[in-house]
C-alpha cells in the first residue's frame, strides 16, 4: 500500500473501508484522487494566470482523462451559463459512468464558488461578505449559508469554496469585499455561522485563505505578507480556529502569500504544525487555483512542477486545484525516483477518500436517484432572504433629517436619481457573483434573475396612490474614466427636484476588469474616476443630496461627511448588497426599514492614514511626535439609525480567574420615536500587559430589536480567552491583571478622557500636528475587572465564544 517509513506526520484516522480501498490502488489511481479536472473553462478568465497556467479546456476525451479516476470536477456549473436541470442530468450520467467504467468506481467530488450565493446562472445573488459583517447578524448569515447549501446539494455539488476568513488589514486590497471585517472575533463568529449553515445541507465549506493573505504588502494581491508570528497567531489565525473547532469546517484552502520568505503553499509549520497538530483539523486542504505551480513560477522556490508538488504535498496540501499540473505525472516521477515518500501520497489520499465517504460518494447507491427535473435557484424565499440581509447591512453614516423620505401625500414631488451606479444591476453585486465573475464574458446571456436597481426600486416605492412622485434618472458619469460631459444634465435634474439621490461607488470584477475585486487593488482610496466631482456638482445646486455608496471597500469620503462646506445631507454605505440590494436601499430611503448596519471595517481618512484597523495600541494613535493623524473618519462599529439608543446600568464582575468566564450586563433602551435594531458592542482593554495591547478590543456583540421606548437587559458571558494574546514566548495566554470593560456605540466612543497626544511634558511641540475631532458616539463608563490567579496557557479545549442573553430590563 505504501512505502512510508512510518515518520509521516498527522496521519489521518479513517474507516476500514477507506483503508482497504487505498490498499487496492495503484500509484496512478492514488494521484488521480488528488487532482481536479476543469471540464469547461468557458473561454473567460476567472482565476489568476488562468491562461498561462491552464491548457485544460476539455479538448481531450473525458474517458481518457479519467481512466484512473478523478478527485474533483472543477466548477461544473460556474464557468459559463448553463441550464441547471440540463447540467444536473449530464452530471448524474457522468458520475454513473465513473462508477461503471473506472476500475475503482469512485465518483468525482464537485466543487463550486459560493461566496455570494452559488456562482451559477440564475442562482440567487446574496450580499457580499463585507455586508455580512456589517449586519452583525450571524444567525441570519447561517440562514443564508443553509439556503445556498440547499441549492448546491440539489445540483449534486459537494463542496463550496467559501467563506473567506481573512481579517482585513488594508482596504487598498482588491479582495476586501470578499472579507467579513477587520475584527477577528466578528470574522470568526459570522464566518462560522456561514459554515454551519452551508454544512447543515450536506455541502462542505472551505475556509479561505490560510493564512495571512489579507496582510499582503501595500494591499497588493499575491504580494508577500510582512507579519510577525504574534500578528499571525493573534489576528489572522483566530477566525480559522473558531470555524474549525466550533463550526467543524471540513476543508481549508491555502493562501498565495509568503510569510517571512516561506510560501504558505509549502509551509509545513502552518499547514501541518498549526492546522493539523495544534488545531486538530482532520479535513482536507485544497490548493488555491494554481498555487502549487506558483511555487515554481511566482515564488521561485521550486525548479519544476515535480519539485513544487513535493514541497506542497509534504507541507500538507492534499488536493491540487483546479487541475493536475503538478500532482499527476510530475509527482509520480518524484515518487518513483524516491524523492518523495509515497506515504505522503497515501496521507493525502486517505483524507480525500474519507471526505468522499462522509459525503456518501463511496456508497454503492450513490447516484441511484434521479437528477432534479426542475431547478429553481432563486425562489421567492431566497429572494426575501437576500433582501433581508441587505436591509440589515446598510450603514447610515450621516443624516441631517432628510431621511427617511416621506411617501404618500407628504412625498417629494420630484426626486432625481443620479450616478453611474443608480441603474446598473452589476453595481449591486460583488466580485464572486455570477454576473461579475462569469457572465460579463457572455454578454449575450441575460442575468436570469430579477435585480432591481436603486432607481427602479425607489421609483416603485414612491409610486404610491394619492401623490405619486416623479422620479427622473441621470447617469452623470461612469464608474471609471474622466468623462464629465454628463455633469450638466445631472445638475439640471437635481436643480429641478426636491431631493437628489446620488449613487456612486465601484464595479466589481477580476484582474483589471473593474475597480475592486480579485486583482483590482488600488493605491488610492479616492472614489474611482470623477465620481467625487459629480457629487460636488450636484450638491452645488442646493438641492438636498442623499449620497449612496455602493462599494466593495471603504473609501476616504471625509469631504462628504464632515466640515462646514456644503455637502450631502445624508450618506448611506452599502457593501455590494446583492440582488435584493436596490429594494433594501429603497426600503431604507423611504423609512420602510430603519437602518441598522454597522461598519465592519474602519472608514479611513486617506489612503496613507494608518492604522486601518481599530486594533491599535496607544503608539498607533495621534501623537505630538508625528504630524500625521491616523484617527479614522468613522470607526469600526459605527452606524446611525432613525432612532436613538442608550446604554445604561453597566454591571461587570469584579474579578475572574485567568481561564475563567466573567459576566457583564447592560440595559439598552430605544430612546427614539420608531422601532429599530441596536448592535450592542462590548469592549475591553488590558491596562498593563507584558506585550503591547490595543486600546480597545471587541469582546462581544448582540443585535437587539427594540420598539420605540422599549428597554432590554443584555448579558454577556465572556470567556477570558477573549483577552488572550501571544506572550514573549509566543504562547497564547490569559494574563492576570486589571482590564477595563465598557459598552459603546462604536470602537472609538468613550465616556472617559482619551489619552492625551502630549506625552513629552512639553519638551516637543509639533507645529504641524492637527488632531482630528472625536467621532460622536455614546459609551458607558468603564468598569474595572481584575483577572486573578496564575497565567493561563490557552488550549483548544478553552471556550472561545461569548454567550449572549437578552431579557427583561
């Protein structure tokens, strides 16, 4: 069975059936189970360097390609527009052929992208993950995951390449819209909820991208990551840990980066040492597309594909995707020459077969049923769910009272809807939506689903009996480019209206096709093209302006939010809210829904303003020894409402043993005139620690629905592991000492005096220092919690999750 010397680390425990099956396999049959095959690349690029790395366009006979079996079929539904029922019928026949005509009779595992819903024609497009984070609603995200899983399972898809668990560190990175947020706990809880939802329907989730991908230098895709081991352990790793230990995620995908000169695709310390031996992960590690070949062509640590295969396999990558450039003949040559112990091949094959067994693919009756004759991938229930998540994700950044717009007899007589994203369905969808990921290469095909634009949805919402509002449209300019010839028409439309809704932002795409998305990084955080100039031209008319930002990243829009100059009367931030996004924005504009989204990522002052994350020590804030001010435009957790909330009567345990759990409780009251949802955010800070700690850290959060005037008592049971960090030995610990605990409306809100920027007792006076004003917000006073006892070294058996309760006030 194997030529293993018995020193192979992290050998899996598998069933007798899997072990017996391995014993009957030839080397060629083993390797065939470790690769994917891209049946139909469709002629358009949906993966990095696909053209250079590909050459697997399906021109060969499928029977010959799969003569030894096959591990995965790559994107059966998601490479070009195909009818779901017709493709399912073909897939069932193909799986039966593999059972019948290959010696071992093992079906293929089918994987697809599912980051914003199943990336297939006519399937529901949900909000992008950055919008999941903005909702602060893991329960709803779990429902979305389950809905996506049901569609995938019905089509015979076994594995979804989502969620992205990368923690945002730089908004210039093009893949920010795929991420959930900048706080590891928010990313971990929301991402784990998606994992649980997807896997509840029998589809395996894939955690992306292990590890450190979002920390790439200068926000450039595929760039090196300059992160120390403490940042990796305390920021990048915890979301993966939660999804594996609390969500039982069944697959992990490597990141493209190198950390300190070691490519992650060849890093056994992380792929085996941390992932397998520390976290106890027992699932399958799949390569990000072409990542193994990149060890040769991008990282230059391997002389050829065979050497790349050896490094990746030994490090811990089990499956090569999307094809077998390295793990077929090149790896076979390495094994036969003795350069690779066949035991490493066996280790990967055992994991692959165990996964197929868990999915039922090794059962004789697999595919004995019939494929679905009718497929509805965008049911009314799915549409409603997409709209609800979009509603809860939109963030109100400022409002002078112009919102909500009245409807009925008090409605404005005329509304101008202006901007390059006002009437484009593509503007509502993220990079990994089918429309922007695939369909843009097939312009002859319709979207296949209803995606009402902001203009269409608002016009319908205002077209009520009694006094219907006239709604006019003007594009003004494009998302990109410097053509301002439409400004005059846009300004004229606004001047003749009672209010102007200006919709600007991004176009998601891949590798230069768009302004944000994979391979669309930026060196500026100014709105693309001449969109700012368009907004300013409309504002200059004197008509009240509601600015709607449809983007995949936070932009530096201080000009629209602050200052005494003329600016928009209200600003809404929507992170690619999906097919229901136009309807959701119209709901919020008209007051049918009260905005409740909160920023999952800091809104920066400029592209050069650091830090981007709120998780910064005192040294990361303003100081008299520098003339640059890193204070964010709007902090993590910020978001306004059409009502107001207060947080009172904070009670926190006086002490807790290191490694234990403490309680905090607060009363939240809707002190305003209408019903709304508050996101109650609990923060903590180590007063003195053995290593530098941030001035604020999210401990837990709760989304609470409240009627006008209603109060509820919110309790948090917080494990002290929420305050854990890597000590000077690089061991994760909970350290005894004093901790400040408080509840606030956002990460920058404080009832206490903020640390002074003056720290040299007047010895230094920086004449250029201009400290930004504090962003408005509310916070309770800070309670002092004493962590007692000895230093507690954290293990995987320690609790990670905060337990939240909402009861009577």
